[in-house]
C-alpha cells in the first residue's frame, strides 16, 4: 500500500453499541477531519463488535496495510472492555501494569475505591507509550503504529488532540468547492471530462440543497494549489456553459439539515 | 461464520466524502436499528473510498463472510459513482441496461434531458433485482446477498424501508437497560460476575449523564425474555448492594447531548 508522499490511516471503531444502533458514532468524523488537517489520508474505517478474534484479526490486518491505525473504544474497566488484551494478542506481547497510572487513577478516587476492575485501566500491552487523558485520568496509548483511544467522544477528542503532533503527515490535501443549482445528471458528463484531464485531482459530486433548492456541490481535492485552481476554473466554465451559476462554498460545507 | 439461528449482516459505506470528514455518516445508524428490528445482527461496517479495487475486494470478502451485505453510496450518474461496475466485477458478471428504468428516469426529466450519464443509473450487474427509489426514480438493486442502496440518506432510507421485508431475520434481539448514578469502575466487578453467569446474554456498560450527573447505563441483550429478566434482576441487585438506585430506561436511550 506504500505510495510516495502519501501517509495513510485506518480507524477501527470497537463497540457493540454502534452496531446495535444504540449509539450514533461521532468519532469517525472528528478523526477524519483531524487526520485530513495533518495531511494523513483516512483510507478505511472498520466498525467491529466487542469480539476478541475479530478485534485481533482487524488490528493485525489494518496495521500491516496502513501507516497508522487509530482504535476507539473498549479501554474502560468493565468486562466488555477488551481492546487492550486484543492489542497485546495482536502484537504477540504480554501486558504490564504501570505503577504511575495506578497512582494517577487512585488520585482521582476516594480512599478505598481502587479495585481490580480499575487496575485494568492501568494495564497495557508491553511496549505501549501512554497517551494522556485530561478528562478522566485513565490513559490511551500507542503501540508501534497503533493508537488506542477511548470511545467516549469527549475523552477521545482530548486524547487525539493531545497526541496528534506525534503523527507524521504527508502532503496536505487542499480543497475547493462550488455549488450549482443544476441536477447531477446534467453536469455528470462535463465533470467526468474535467476529471479525465486532471487525474491527480479528486473531483467529487454531492447532491445538496441550498436556499431550499436542489443542486450539486462539486468538491475538488489535491495536494497542489495551482493544478487545483486550473481544474476548478474548468469546472466553473463547464457549469456556466450548461446554464448554471456556480457559487464558491466551503469544501467542508455541512450537509442539508433535512438529511 | 454460520451460527445456528443467527442471521448476520455487514454494511459497506462507499464514499470519499465520509473519509475526508466532509460528511457525517447517518446511514449506518439507521441500518443498524432497522436490521436489529428484523432480528439480523449487524456484525461489521466498512467505510471505503471510491476506489475500484478496494470496493471489489471489500464486496467479495464481506459477501462470503456474512449472510447479507448492504452497500450505500456510489450509484449516481457521475464519474465517482462506480459501485455498480465494482459489484459486477466482484461477481464476475457483465452489466445490462434496463429499458424500463430508462423510461422511468426519462419520465422524471424534460424532453431532451436524457443523456449517457443518466443512462448509467439504468445500468446494472447481470442478475440484479431492482429496488424501488420512491424519491428520485433511479433504483437500487439486489445481486444475490448484496443489496446496493443510494448514499443520500433520504433515498437510502426509502429504499431500505421498501425492501427490508425481503430480508429473512433470525431470532429477534430483546433488550433491557437500567441507569445508575455510580461510576463504571465501582460496578465493573459485579457486572462481570453477572456476565459470567449469563454467557448467552450480552451485557454492555456505557458511561452516560442523566439529570446532569454522571453514571452508567447497563444494557442487556439476548434472544429470550426469561433469562434476560433473570440477568436484569441480578444486575439490579448488584447495583443496590453497591449503594446505587438503578432506574429502568429505554435500551435505545440516546447518548448525552454534550457528547
């Protein structure tokens, strides 16, 4: 999977609550944006249940295929929090209890509240480098190219923001976007022609409503500003030729509220 | 992966816009709830880019491993809509143009608006059985155990709701939930003991805020009501013994707004 200048990542979301529909995942979107801003390409996401073999196999497959793997979920104190055992097994290493983390967790508790379940949150795969948890003490960690973060969004975000400067990014992705009140089917051929002339630019087309009218957002992504602006000019020309009035918009434009 | 009485599914989300962070996926959660209500276990989700080889490999891997595969995204008219070619390639079949769909799409357009790009939405892998799109005409389809749906949420939902009665469910999952204002680390050991006594029940523990106080939601899932109620009674007893006051709540209880 090695591509020159390209740094890739995979996010592995661990948790039955996402797969049962109880919980709407919000971590993928946060990590996607964060990785994008670092020049790292999020190439795949896997959402897997709290199942030992599945987690071990997924971690091993993904850490071989991508530069970075980020897992979320399964590092709390309860019986269904099995991520750390699974990461240790995936790497074929044992686990160790970190005395400083034991003391850190103890400092968040009242006297006598430390117990075996909480000790599990101070137990890591051998070779893990800890990632601070400024919200609730129990840390995440890095094991080689695998970053193990909490599942609770506010904790996950704090961990990621605290550790992301350790990730080596590649070429930053730049983006441009225009919106036009034309149907996707009317502009598809012209867009495809621009895409063919600019194979290094990724042109995406997304039906979207603006000012209560249906239209299309066209998003262009690439690493170099000049070719990106040339492709954007060609997209604009094509849309005008089709009778449209393209308007610039943010490439991060949110989806329609009614979606 | 065959398990007696258990019907499994995998959702494959296709689209660069999810992986770049531009779009927050909402289809997985809708499908997760819909499958759960049919007695089908959503066992994995893959989110992959608009990349031919990746889509083909993912479809082939997942259709062999799960009873059902549902894909979302990539069936529109533009150059980045490549799902149907990929599904055809995954199955090793050619593609055909469906004359009725051509007429259907034409009926949504003004005279002269039909074009080659729109014809792509009437072109399917051989053997596809079409799934109606009551929103914007261009259908999804089923090819053996793979269901190919649109990515736009309102269209995806209409397609799924229209076709889901064709899915054969297994044993329905029943769920119970209680919330308690105790920290997860305090109840972990007791919960683990209940889980050990009830291996057929899946007990999950989720930190959650209620009435502005932190606590834990404990969710129990299983196919049979009586063992589920016995396990729930044991969970309640354990929580009371720990000084908690467990209150029933919906197993679908939404997450905290501040998440």
